[in-house]
C-alpha cells in the first residue's frame, strides 16, 4: 500500500510520461505546490547567501585599501614629528594643496607624495 505522498509522486511521474493520461487528486496538487514553494524558498536563500558572500568580499577589499591609507597617514605623522592634532591638520592642509595642483589622483597617491617630499627635504 502506498502512502498519500508516494501515490502523488507516482501520479506526478505518470503526468510526464506520454503513455497514460492521469488526473491528479486535489491533495496531490497541494503537495506539489508545497514542494514548489519550498524550491522558491531555497532559491531565495541561495540568492541571499550569494549576495552576503559578495558583500563580505567587498568589505574585505575596501578594508585593505583603508588599511594602506591608514598606514600611509601614520607614516606621515611619524615623519612630521609633530603632535597628532597638529600633524593631522598639516597633512590635511598639504593634501588639499596637492589636490589643487594634481587633481584626480587616489588618496594614497597624495599621502605617498607627502612622504616623498618629507624624505626629500630631510636629505
């Protein structure tokens, strides 16, 4: 004796075989729709998981850039040999002046230029 679920599966298999014409009972249609809803839920979960993975790697990538910028900023502070607040103000002022004379460069470029200029002036 087949259970109701097994009977529905058999009827669904017969639906796709061209040998017989089978009408599905109402309870089989409900089970089939329930399984379709389950597949939709699985698909939604997969899409959300992929989106979270992409977001995670994007965050890691952006942090790496920020880490380099932070390291360059700290090196500028160290080379200036000034108190932190004064060094930060000096770096910001010099960065603004560099942005006027050399536009469209990434922030790291300006910090590297400041370090280069500080090293050159100390020789």
